[in-house]
C-alpha cells in the first residue's frame, strides 16, 4: 500500500476563518488507518469547525485536506461515500420512524432498498434498538437517540467514522455501552476521529490525542505519554499549603500549580521528596492520586472559563 | 465556494423521495384539504355569491361565476401548496429539525437538497391540483381533454412558487417573518390576479402591474384550459412562468447556500 493510502486523513495548514475571526488556525495532522485519533479542547477551540471541513460541509479558508488520498476540495462526494458522521447536535428525522430513519438515510448513499432494510435491522440490533424500530423518534430517550445517530452514521459501512462528542449528555451506562460498540467497530478495522470533553473517554478510546485551543494545536501524542510528560505520575493536592511547603516546591524545584487555595504538585517518578511531602504535609485537606489526562488538559489550556 | 462546483445531479430525487415517504405516512391527512377546500369554496362562492353576481364576461364568452372562479381556485391551490411547502415546511426541516445538516454528511450536495425540496413542493401542487381537479370536474366545470394539461400547469406553477418560497426561506431569519412575503406578495396575488373578478375591472395601471404576478398567468392558463380555449397566446403565460422559475430557482439556491454553508 502506498503511504498516502495509509493516511486516512492528512491535513496540512488547515485553516477556517469566519470573517476576521480564525476558528481553525493552520493545523496539520494525520489519521492513520485503523487508528482512533481524539481531538480535545475547551469550548470554542475549533473542534467542530475542523470536523465540518473534514466531511466537506465547510469550505476551507486555507490549507489542504486529503481523505482516503482524495482531495476534499474536488472529490468531496467520493469521500463522503466512505465516511460516517455523528454530528455534535442530534438531528434524527422526526418525521420518520426509527427504522425509516436508517432506511431513508441509506438511500442517500445509493444503497438499494432491500440491502438497506437488512443493514438497518443489523445496526439497530448492534445498537440495542431493535425493540424500538417502529417507534416514533419523539419517544426515544437521549441515550437511545444518540445510539440511533451512531447507527445512522454506520449505514454506509464507513472506513472513517467522525464522532463529534458522541457521549455528551449520556448516563454512565450508555457511555460504557457506546464505548463497547466502538471497540467492536475498531476490531473490524474502522478508523475513528473523535472529539470529547470527557478525559477518561479520550484516554480509554484513543490511540493518539491532539489537544487544541484557540484554533491551534498545543500538543499531540499517546495519552499515557502526554500524561507522563505534562503531569507526571503522581499528584498531591494540598489545601492551604504552609509557607514551608511552598518554599520546598519552588527551590527543589517540583512541577506544580497554585489554583486558589490549592497547591497541586506533580511528581515524575517515585521521588523521595514526594514521599516526604506525603508524610509531612498531607495531613488534613489533602489528596494523593495518580496523574490524569485532565491534569494535562487543564495545565495546557488554562483554568479560565471560555465564552 | 470551490466545494460546490457542478453540484446538481439526479441525486436530488433522493431528497424528493424522503419527502414522499413522510407524506405517505400521513397521506389521509394530506389528502383532505385539497378535496374539502374546493368544496367549501364552490359552495360559498358558487351557490352563495353566484346568485348575487350573475354571469361574467370572459374572453367574449358569458360564463357563470362558478365557471369563472373554479379555475382560479385551482391556480391558487397550486400556488399555496408549493409556496407553503417551501416556506414553513422547508424552514422547519432546515432550522428546527436540522434535516439538511444531516443530509450534508452524505453524498448529497446542498444544491441537490434544495432542488429536491423545490421539486417536492411542485409535486405537492401537482397532487393537490389532481385531487381538486377531480372535485371541480364532478361539477362539470372542466373541459376535457384540455383539463389534463392543468396537471402539468400545476407542476410548473409549483416550481415557480416553490422557488419563490425557498428564496424567502433562504433569507428570512425566523419563521414568523413569513408573514411578510405573504402579506406583501401572496395575498395581493390571491386577490388581484384575475381570480375573483376579471382583470379588466381594474384601472389600467393595476392591470399592467398584475401582469407581473405569476398567479395572473397561472390563473389565465388554468381558466383557458377549463373552458377548453387553446390559443398560441397562452404560450406567453407559460413562458412567463418558466422565466419566473429560471430567475427564482437559482436565487433560492444562492440564498440557501449563503445561509447554510459557512
Ligand atoms: N458559522 C460561524 N460563524 C461565526 N463563528 C463561528 C461559526 N461557527 C463557529 N464559529 C466560532 O468558531 C469557534 C470555534 O467553534 P467550534 O464549534 O469549532 O468549537 P468547538 O471546539 O467545537 O467547541 P465546543 O466544545 O463548544 O463544541 C467559536 O468561537 C465559534 O463561536
Ligand atoms: Mg463542537
């Protein structure tokens, strides 16, 4: 296979501007075959804007974008035959039943009626919705709706699945159920591009992550490596840390953040100094825990609210 | 806008088909208005008003008021069906249901989506006119075989008024604002297109202004066909409806692209 075919997605200098505002600012990234690539970023970081270019909805302001080795600017239609998209907002067709939603969507991909019916029934079973197939859309719960949208995005057996916050608003049961389905899809070799605000989800599902903010890529890499590099291994959070401890982390020096009355210390390896802090300063209001992706995210994108 | 070069193909029929599928789910409700409405009108105007009005002079013929007004109702019906489909109904699909957004993640282009919508609007005009034509014919108010041409006319008129409606859907910010084009264009057309009284009753300037209304031409064609009058002059009216469509169809596509593609 030629190298360009192994890149399911290849974006170079991808840019999207709305008037004078630049939502996506010269980003370059690749998605390899069979990979799950996650995009993380605060509200307004430019994730959805990127995705809308990736399925040929938004015209690019600049840069080049290749999907399946085809040029998005010219071959958008051919590309769309091979991708499934789960948009951020649920948009089922409320005028149709659950089953009809899938059947009608299949016609947009030129799938013959009979094949569409059997594919639709398979997918409803896969998403545990077969008992609701004749129900109106309005009778579905949020989790069922999301599953329906996911089923719909699979109707054309896509090679690339683009998921914009697939599990936002779902209960833990539904989220875990969706994760399992995604595992099953991945074992069949599908490539996934995903955005999420759940760090555990990103760490659980993605082989590689890109953290972006203000339209720019901050870092990219494997989840465990990002954690190791930007938040270490162990974390101690001390409330109202005494001056002595503040002095210690500054002089040593240790990776740390001060957030309000909280001192967060990030330890790389099992260092003696870290044990000492644990014993000496971790008395009343203190948390000792493992470093997580959330630490990385907050350290890189800051703690202020967006919008 | 490179992404949208040459983006119309037969695929627009998929979108048309989707609307047909929805229509068929509640066809019995969809069938009632075009059957009942003309009955109400014929009763009110034909039986009630005719007695007051007496015969009307139309193209050197004396015809009953009922025979005068029935073809106009067919034209108005074609106008309403397409215009309301491509304003309120299309707006709901576009804005509230995000149906077009979902379609845009499939091999359909936005041009095809909008074309499918407009053809669907014309199809609704066609179906409604067919039903209404059957009712009106039962009163002996339609000459055949000319009357069959009214079905094609309904489709053409549907394309014209659907394109106009879709254009407003593309430019109006909220669904309440459709009151504006209805108040400014649709209602005056309804009243002053030679529908309820002959155009000749109007002052000359108003007659000339009325010639710009597509409904004037639709009603003129419909009335001629119902009365069994065929003349070459009718082609001018057909040409006007085609021209109107050829102006507003691209305008509708343009307005919708501007609205939806960012
Ligand atoms: N059509 C548009 N016109 C103008 N600005 C827009 C448009 N779409 C998005 N933006 C702006 O672009 C920026 C990026 O938006 P985008 O939807 O890509 O963010 P996001 O990363 O998906 O955020 P979220 O996590 O909230 O979904 C935001 O500031 C948004 O206001
Ligand atoms: Mg988003």
